């Protein structure tokens, strides 16, 4: 009866198996099918923003959706689940070992009976290293959790970057389309002059090539737009053909010099990836400590009771010990010590690289800001010249090759301005990601893509 109860208790504590079928990986057919709970957002700017995709996605809503639905982040969260399970496993006590044996006499005789022996033993060495293993597993789980937070921050930056890229490429496409429409006005003049013999093909090449160059630029820009749009769909967990209505202006932030210096000073205490490396280093410290403890002789203690074939009952104990003559766990100790040194050097190199990158990006932003302001003035001057040239051309006061040359220069300035704006937004988003400072969002402002109209 007692054995039945024990078996029932053991079986009741066992885990059960349930199949988990694979999904089809189709993605959401519409943005409205997805949700972005504010409670799970990693940054205050996202946690306090109202999510309403019915009127389109602004840059903050896009970042929220990426955090909630990014397939890459789902894998990171699965890794966290594994790390927590490993921490749980590290804290479990080793199961005792139960042994049972029986001996049957080969000859019958008076006083002979079946002999048996029953023993129960426990691995004491596993108990000695349990605290170190638990501490190492907890630090490992903390590292994975911080890595997940850092991945979420990087996903926010990626969503903001792709949002700006898509809008910028759309603005370039619109500018090229309007230029192509304007250039179509000169095509009849060129063809008529060629037909009348008033123009050679050499002279007409400027007019014929201008429209071809714009069409080529449109095609190249369309390919880049397709790539950015596809990347954004994947990041948001959307099906490739799902409609994506982006509203508002791209994201850009300009930290002050004081904020940069404060962020540099607080860097190791704030950046999740650096905190994750610190947790990983602490986990390795515990692993080394466990390896040092494991060099002592492995000890196994057990108790047994037995009855021989003469019905004589005995009680005793067993002690098993590993003689530390050759191994003494020296190999594992050397491995854990070398790994600790590697993690230490990795952390210091990461901090040094981050400080250098932050200073470089801050200097780049200053340069790009001056370049953008100069390009705005330059593009505006060329836009005024283009409009004046078109009016003169229509009045017959300006030949069409000169008009085309002015249009080409104006188009190049507008596209260069859009490219610099995108580069500046990219650098500012990268700088904020390196800073890891959520308070920089208070100084953030949106800068719309600028281009003159034909």
C-alpha cells in the first residue's frame, strides 16, 4: 500500500507532453489585426503614447508595433524563457539514488531464505556546488533579460530608421516623378526639330538623355524603396502585401553637449548591453567558483539494509569518494578562468568603442547640420532659377538646352538635400541608441523631408 502511494505521488508530479504544431509564417494581413500594449513598452516615450492604427502609423506607433510583434524579438523572449528554465533547473536538488537487489538460494535447506539488500544514497558534491550554480544561473538569466531589453531598444531605433527611410524614399520618388512629368514637355519640341531637320541627333542628345536619366533614377529609387518597405513589414510582423499607411514626420533627436557628457559618465550604469555584460561577468565569476569547489573529492553517502540467505539482518552505510590524483578538475578551472578574462576584456573593449562612437556621431551630426542648412539655401536658389528659366523658355526667351541644364542642377540639389536629411536622421537615431538615454526623447523633434516643388 505504501509503495502504491509513493508511486502515485511520483507520477502526479511528472510533466505531461502536448504537441505544438508549426505555424505558416504568413504575417498579419492588416495593421489593425496587431496590438501594441503600452504596458510592455521598454521606453517611457512609447509607454505613454496612444496607439491607434486607424488613422495611420506615426513614428512612435511604428516603434511600438515593432516591439510588440518583431519576429526577432520573439526569439529573444524565447531565449529568456530558456534562461529562466535553466536557472530553475540549477536550483533543484539532485535526486537520491535507490538501489534494490535480491539473491535466491540455488539449493534448498533448512533456514535458507531469499536474501535482499536495499540502499539509499545521495551525491553530496552536487550539494556543495549548488549555491554557486544557482548564482551563476540567476546572473545568466539576468544577462539574457538585459540583452532582451537592449534588443528592444535596438528594435525601436530600427523602426524609427526604417520609418524615416520609407518616407524619404517616397519623397525622392515623388520629386523624380514630377521632374519626369516636366521633362515630357520638351520631348515634342525635340522630336519636331529632328523631323524638320532643324536639329541633329548630337544636339538633341541633351533633351533625349535628360528624361532617360530621370527614369533610371526613378527605377533605382523604387528598388531601394521596395527593400526598405519590405524590411519594415518584416520588422512589424506584417504580411508582404499588407497596407502600411505612415503618417507624420520622421524621428530625429539632437542631444545637447551637457546631455552627451552626462550620458558618457553614466554609460556603464544605464546601457542594457553593458549591464548584460556585467551580469554575464558575474555569472562567470560564480562558474569559476563552482569549478574551484568541484576540485575537492566527489563524495557520495548512502545507507543500506540487507538480509542474507540465513535470515540475518544487517544495517550499514556506504561512502564513495573520488581520489584527486590526476584530474582534480584543473582543466575546467583553467577554462573558466580564461573565459572570465575574455569577458573582462570584452566588456572594457565595448565601453571604449562606445565612447569613441558617441564622440564621432556627435561630431558627424554637427557637420551634417551645417551641410543641411547650406543645402536648403542652395536648393531654394536653384528652385527659383528653375522657375524663372521655365517662364523664360515658355516665352521663347531661353533655349531648351539651357532650361534642361538648370532643371538638372535643381533636381540634383533637391535629391542631395533629401539624402543629407536621411543621413542626419540615421546618425541621430544611432547616437541616441548608443547613449541609451530615454530622457533624450524630451528634446526630440521631427524634421520633415524637404524638397522644392517643380
